[in-house]
């Protein structure tokens, strides 16, 4: 019998334990997702359901960090805090992926796609970078200084995000490991043995992910998160709606759409070459945030409070969660080859700025801007 027939292939599916594989089965790529038939419908829904609460918490954290960084004489732009914290969370979760997925795989989606992806935002980076290049604040400086400011904004954003990702991974290395559930008997019904060696192999940690009630609890968290957000929206003071609550209501659809669009990333020919899903999510969010930003300032726009709140919520809620910097930075490391890295990273940043220039700049040069809606993204 060939030696390959005796080989045991480690399963890449976090939903299932390692098991022997037949020799004729071809090896799957290391980053490839599990086959669709191996994930139950309830578990599949749980991955999406946990994103509702995670997106709301991530958006709330981003808005809080931006508010914390808004004061007279601040040294760094407000969004830098959110980009750094979100990428730090991503690095921490990425380094503990095996431990988290062992406990409950949707929990990994909660921290990475949900929390980290919603705290960070690629679309706001593109919009604020455009403001720096165009000097929309009308500072007393020349065109060369505008270019320096815009380039410095993008370079510092990427540097802060990358350094925070590395710090999160380092933090995971010094923190104690996550606790595991108590040991239980093997599922194959192997008899007990008096020898220590056989005793250690006859017992295995009980996986919480095998409990269906956790999936049901994840589905319930989706309903509960929206219920609380709706109650706050209708019962809290109006300025809560504009500053946070309306954005919270629109944040889960953005995170879920990003998670859906990311599925092609782990399939050829995009695997480790060009993350098409993340690219599409970031470009779509950039287009939408530029449109909402321009709509807030069109002279013909109506200044109805609900309209202004909705446009602001689209920027901070839907677009903020549809786009991501944390995944973007991780992919800048995982993409193979410097040419592919440059095409993906530099191409994303350049195209993002071009989209904002075409939409916001076109509106400004064609109709002009007026402060129709107070409290826009740029004035926060």
C-alpha cells in the first residue's frame, strides 16, 4: 500500500473534528473554506446573525472613539483612533483563531468581520483623504501642501492600521490561553484503559460548537439587538437618533453584505492573489458615502431632519460597516507577490479617491455646495 494511503489529512473545517481522509481526495488550499454541505443551515444563519450585534457595537465604538478624539488642538485626526483599535482587535482575534473557532466558530466571525470590520472604515478614509487633498476646510496653504497633507493622511492611516494589527497579535501571545470546556469521553465509544497513554487519548475537550442551542441563541441576538435599537430610536431624545441610533439601525446590513461579498476571496483565482470581495465592498461603500456626502450639500436638497439623519446614518452606519480597513490590512500581508500587493493596496486607495473625486468633486463643481444638513460627516 502506498504511503500516501496511510496519511491523515487535517481538516480545514472549524465545524468538524479532524478525521482520516481517503487517499483519492485531493488536498484543499490552506485558506479554502469548508465545503458548503459540511455547514448546517442553522450554523450558516448563526454566522450572519451574530453580525447584527457586532456591527452595532463596532459602530458605537467607532463613533465613541471619534468623539473622544474631537477636541481643540488635537494632534491626530479623529478617525485614526477607530482604525487603530479595530485593527488591534483583528490582530488579537486572528492570533487566537484556533481557540475561538474551537469554542464556537461564529464567535470568530463576531470579532473579525463584526467588531473589527465595523470599527474600521475604508470609505471614511477615502472621504477624509479627499478633504485633505482638496483642502475643504480652507486652510491658508498652497497646493503643494494640500498634496502633502493628503498623502500623509493615507500613509499614516495605513501605518497606524498595520502597526495596530501587529500589536494585537503580540498581545495575544502574552495573554493566557482561552479556557476550554472539561474533558468528555470520545465519541467513538472507545473503552477506558488503565494506561495513562490510552487514557489521555480516550478523552477529548467537549466542543461548545456542537450545541445547537448556541446557534439558536445567535439568532435570538439578532432580534434582540434590533429590538433594543428600535426602542432607543423611538424613546430616546432626537439628537440620539442623529448622532448614533439611526446609524446603528443601518450598520448590520452593511456588515452582512460585506460578509456575503467576501465569499469569493477564498476561491481561485482570487485566493492569495486579489481579494475581489473586499475590494468590491470597499469600492461600493466609497461610492455610496460620496453620494450621501454630496447629497447633504446640494443646494436643491431638502433640509428635512429625517432626510439629514438618514444621509448621515448611511455614511456612518451602512457605509462604515460595508467597508473595512482591518481586513484590508490583513490581506495586504496574505496576498502573494509584491506585484499583486501593489495592485491590490495601491489600486484600492487610488480608485477610492478617484470615485470620491468624481462624485463629490463633480457635484461641487457643477452645482456648488451649501450647508443644507448640519452635522455631516465632515463637520463632526
